[in-house]
């Protein structure tokens, strides 16, 4: 039987996976012609020399202090699939845009991260993250505060969630990294990953017996420092929940009803792909275009 080629399938393969050399985008005028979506720049008059990208507006030169790009699919993904979204992922990468750090926002659907927007600025701070909430509400009429979030343990992010009274969970992989893989990391990892009450009770009982055998005072202090990070304590006899608000952010048992995954790997993986696609030596506007284009292609492929 002869093999029949699907012309459209071949076209899509070439369009998505075969790269063509394109002319570099070196200005905002070129960017507007090529980009699809909403973009906002926060600009400041260029009175003194700064290591930032420049833009010409009304025949004057301005520095770009920061900004945000929102995918043209963002509103429909959120409003038409609200019940399917388990949480939003929010984190920062430093390697994909010259002069700036980037904060990416993803919607998590069935453990698959769908990129919605990225905000960029001089440093990782509340302003960088607040831009997502402000612009989504102003331009799309979407209040992101009503959704659950997952992130790493960055102080700016945790401060933002506290200010906006947002329910959030913390990434288990980042937790283990912060524990520095000491002798109690494995025990804490097993306790955090318990997904039923019975399993958690057995873990508390098992590790309490183990911890009672510790005689070295330095080890006891280290143990309590590690347990304190996840809202637990060991009173010398049994493991107890000392701070339920902190424990709830790490415990897999608490996130199970919301279908929130254990890690932010969807976003971390996306960062890795971006790092390989967008070289930091790129012109700012060209890098911005490649970031936006990669986001749209990822969404279309999903």
C-alpha cells in the first residue's frame, strides 16, 4: 500500500519546527508589525545614562523601566476554562531578556502549564509581580487574586501574596533545595509528601520514634530549624504542627483538594526552553519578539 503524505501536516511541521533566518527586529515600529498580543512599556525620560533599553516617543528619547506582554489567548483561556485551571504559576528568570528580569505567569490545566503573560523590570520585586494583577484587571477585566497560586519561596512573591490575601502553595523542589540536603532532608521530604491523614499520622509516629534517639544537641537544633521551615516542631517526644498557615503551604495533603501539583516544574521547564531559544546578546526588541513568539507557539501546540 503506497504511503500518502498529508500536505497540511508537512506544512505545520515546517512552520513550527524548521527555523528560517529572519531579519532582526531593532525598533518598536518593527515589533508592532510582527507581534500579536498586548504590550505595555513604562518609560522615563533619558536624562542620565542608564543600562536600559531605549525607545523614541513623540520625537523624544526615553528609557524603558519595565513592562508587560499579555498573550492574545490569555482572556479566553481563563474565562472559558476557569473550572479546568487548578492554579497559576508565577516565577522569575534572569537569562532571557537583556537588561531585565522576566516574571512569567502560567495557567496550570491538568498539570500542563499554559503561558499567559510576562512582566519585565530592573529587579525581582513586588512591582514586577503586581504588574500582572493590575494590567489583567484593567485591560481584561480579570481579577487574578481570586485564583490559587504556586511559586518558590521568594520574599517578593510571598510579600505580594500576603498583601493581596491570595491563597498559595510553595514548590516542594525549592523546599528541598533550601534544606541543603542535610541528614533530615529525606525525613522532611517524606512527611511533606504524605497525601492522606492516615499516611501523615504514621509518618509523624515513625519519625518521632527516630528523632527521640538523637542525643547530640547540635543535631537537635538542626532538626528543629529544618522542621520550623515547614511549620512543624519536635517537642522531644512527638512531631507537632506549630504554624498551620506555613504547614498548609507545603503539605501535599492540603493541596490535594485543589489539584495543585507538588512542584512548579512546568514553569521551570518553560524557562529552560526559553534560555536555549533566546540569547541574551540579542537586541532588546528582537528578544522581546522571540519571547512573545515562543509563548504563542507553545500555546498553539498545547
